[in-house]
C-alpha cells in the first residue's frame, strides 16, 4: 500500500464525512412499512382505537400575547422558568435559566412555546376512550387549581376538572431541582357504571426549528428507545409517513442539538408510540391496556416528562437514578461512543482545572499527540524515507516507463535496499482515525462548550470565528455576507495543513497532486463556518504534527547511490 494513496483516501473520506451534510440532504431512512401495517392491523383487531386528536389551532399570535391571554400556573426552580396554561393544562412555556440566547445576553433559551404561536412546542397529557364515549378533558378544558399556585422543587400543584357525569379528573404535577416533571393522573368515577380509559401523552411542535443543523454528524428530530433498541427518525421521515411502534419499556421524544423533551411511560405497561405529522410534528404514546375504573372507585396513571438541556452530567444522572435504559443516548455520541464519551470526561476535567474550555482543547490535543507519539514517529519515518527516495523513484519511472514489469522489479529492489516498507506508514495513521473523529464529534455536540470563550477575539467556541479576511479582520468598517466570513483561525488551520503537506512525499499522479494542493484551501473555506473550538483543535493538532514530522524528516537520511 502506497502512503500517498492512503492519505488521498483519508482526505476524501474526511471530505465526505465532514461536508456531505453541509451541501446535500441527509438520505431518508427506510421506514419499516410492513411492521407499521402489522401494528395498525393489530390495533384494529383489538378494537383499541381511541383517538387523541384535539381541535386544530389556526390563529398564530405572539408568544407574549398567548401567555397573557389565559390563566397560568408559574413554574420555577434552579434550572427552568415558565408556566402551565390552565386551558388544557398544557406545559407550553419553558425556558432554561442557565443557558442564554447569546453570549452577552440575559435572555434565557426559550424551548417550549404556546400552541397558537408560530414556534409552538407544547406538552399535553390526559385520557381517552374507545369511540370517545366518555367526556374527557381536552386542550379547551379550563382546569382549576387546588392548593399551591406555583410549581417548584418540593412544591407540587394539583389541577382538577369534573365532567357533567360527575367524573373527576385530577393531575398532580411535581418538579425536581432540574428538568424532571412527574405527572400523576387520577380519575374518580362517580358515575353508576364501569368506565374504561386509556392514558396518553403527546408533544407537538408546529414547525421544524429555524436553527436546525441539517448535518450528517448529529441527529435532530424524533428519538426513542423501545425495548432496548434506539430509534432515530428525521422530520422528513415522519412527514412522509406515520411511524408506529409497540414496546413494554422505553422512552420517546424530540431532540435538538442542545435541548430535548422526552416522555417515559409508566414502567411495565405496554404502550404504542406514534411519530407523525398532522398540523405539526407530534410524538405521542398511549397505554394499550385500558384502566378499568368501577363505579365509586379511582384509577391512576403516572409518567415522567423531561424538558431538558442536554448536560452530560445531568442526563447521565437521570439515566442512573431514574433507571431509564439508554437515556444517555439522547446525547448523540455517535459510532465511536466508547471513544467519544470518555474523551468528553477528559476534556471536562481539563476544563475544570484550567478554567478555559479553549485551553482544555489545547491540553487534550497535546495529550492525544503524546499518546500516539510512538506510532506517529513510526509513520513519519516511513514517509520521510519515501520522500528521500522520491527522486530515485522518479528516475526509475522515466527509465522504465515502457516496461511496467521491470519498473516494479526495480522499485521493489530499491525498497529492499533502503529497508523501506511502503505499507509501514498506513497502520499508525488508520489507528488514529477513530480518535480523530471521536474528538471531532465530541466537540461538535458538546453543550458544555457552548458560549465558552477562548483567548482574544473568540467569545464562543461553539460559534464560528467572527473575524474575516474580507474586512481585514475588523480594520475596515464593513460587515461582509456570511459566506465571506473566513476568520483568522481557519486561515491558520489552512496554512498549517499546507506546511504539513510539504513535509510529505508529493503524489506522483498529477491528479492526486492537484487534489492535495487544493485541499488546504477547500478546508479553509468550509471550516470557516464550523465551531471555532473544532478549528482550534485541528490547528493545534496540525502544528504539533508539523513539529514532530519536521524533526523526523531532518533526522532521516537515505543513500540512493
């Protein structure tokens, strides 16, 4: 295996992995239509066909107008602030207190919004019955409050509503110190006959968020774990066809890059989940077996709801303490999970001791280079020898250009003479690739890097370098369009990559040589829009590689006479 071919392959692979999602739509996943049809048929056969459809909301008003038009219960703890709409008992107003919209801004991240706003994203819970024979609460129902009128840590609220038949519906909503709501629904049957009700929960998002990153490296959209199996469905998948699944254990919801909402149905009860598009994107579940409530008796159902920022420590804590299988996978650690997640804990530790996430990135890069120092040395020696014998290789190619067999014989003789194994540089490079992508993935998805500054002009490592060559890095008072923002760090990265190329053997193939020559410029332009933390990592890694490779090249001599 020739080293130049290895690096061409790696370069092209990196291009596909890093940039396919930036220019092309992510391929739609194949939906298991056969399983969906079987499940729908099974539901029909069992006559379990209660509907959870609600009246459609047509009017779109501002968030402030919507919040002010109905009576509400305030929500607040250490992590979130918002309110519950007493019309429908909807959880439709949640903001994250610890996470701001901009770096120098006091405005909280707004996650949940009322149903009649453009960005509506809201949670409803309730009961339904076969054929909707029993009058149950809907989104139009006005609930009354008993006791506390503020939902906070250790201060639950109780909502009640009674229908004309005397059936009393009650919701007890509890909130922990972070992001967990526990909702207990009770029904007191004051009628003269047995009633059958099915508990359900549904989240609805009016539209795809404007800031969604339609990018291959991270999933945003519908997610769930059903009987130990993780399922991820894009918005396009769900808009194309309703997706239904049955499970006895699991969770489901909608995830953004940094935020998520998820239901955990009552443990041990078989449920049907549905992801669909119908007047908005919906993720819901309904318990398959009805709750039978005799006359003068009470029935109940519980669920857990997470409306959360995807903080690693918090999510891992919920997965362990709440015994929720694979709940940590709501953070998209990717293919190299067993590399990516430990790397996060390393950089988080370095961040805590250094006090600067950018410094932590530099320290992690140095640590990784030290770990792979022996392997890199082995690879660089091989490349240095290949570069040293390149003039002789070119002479042989010119001399035997019409005799391929003789050329191969002479090349092998040259390799044996100089003790060069063309494939010896491949393995060390290939071993390092999973770690490179794991670091790349970890930095890309990390909420902990969001709004963290580095030195100088970098105020947010999760955002692109704000400087640009086209206004001389701020010296000219002009704001160029976004596609022209090519900052200092991307330029440093491109320059370091160009220097690194000069230390490697030049490809003999003219086409390969042109690809290599263009690649630093290509990456500079593309990475200009990437999070600056990633560009800092890549640049520092290139500089350390150049230093190590330069020393090896200087020490490596080959006699070809």
